[in-house]
């Protein structure tokens, strides 16, 4: 993952077959004039749905998010 001030970039490894399916899914939504209209939007939506089906992971994230935020604040303070 690479972070910038505005965006986070994540490299996703997919087989050719899965990449074709993802591209065709985006093509379908664009043709129908519906959302999501980008590969990133499809992956974000899929992650949200996955997270809803894995309650234990969601609980872990919610419990540990304050620690992550604190660590990020320390990193930002060190850069300044």
C-alpha cells in the first residue's frame, strides 16, 4: 500500500480470469448507468460486504482503531 495526502493506493493481485470478470462487471454497471463505475469502487463495495459477513474482524477493527489512529498521529508529528 502506498499513501498520499489524498489517496491510498493498493496493489491487488488477480488472475487473468478474475481481472476479466472484474472489468466486465464494471463494463456492465457503466452500460446500465449504475454505480459502481470503477474497479476501485467495486472492490470497496465488495470489501464492505465482506466485512459485514465477518463480524469478528469488524469487532477487532473497531476495538483497535484508536491504537492505529494514535500511531498515525505520532508518525505525522515526527514528520513535522
